[in-house]
C-alpha cells in the first residue's frame, strides 16, 4: 500500500500541474509516483483475483485453470 505522504504528494503535483505547470524534476517525480501507485493497484487487484472462486448454477467449481494455477503457486488454494 502506498503511504499517505506519497498519495498526498501525487495530489499536490497534480494540482500544481493543472494550475501552473511542473518543472522537469517534478514531472519525473510525478511519473515515478504514478508508476508506483499503478503497480500497487495492479498487485492489489491480482491478490483479490487469487481469492475468487467461480461457481456455476449447479454449485460446480468452474474457476479458470490459469487462476487455479496462480492460487496454487501462492499456497492460497481454497
């Protein structure tokens, strides 16, 4: 999870960018922080998917094999 300070900094840079523009150094910082944020969101989403079990109307487990394999690699089988 991204720290509150980093999220606050992302927001500050965004506001400044819209209001007056950013220096080259600030643009690089913003890009780095955004990439870190997106990487964090993607990882969180992947972790959520690993806990999903797909069941059909008859109660059969129809979780895709690829997802089952991912669960097994992390030892998160259900």
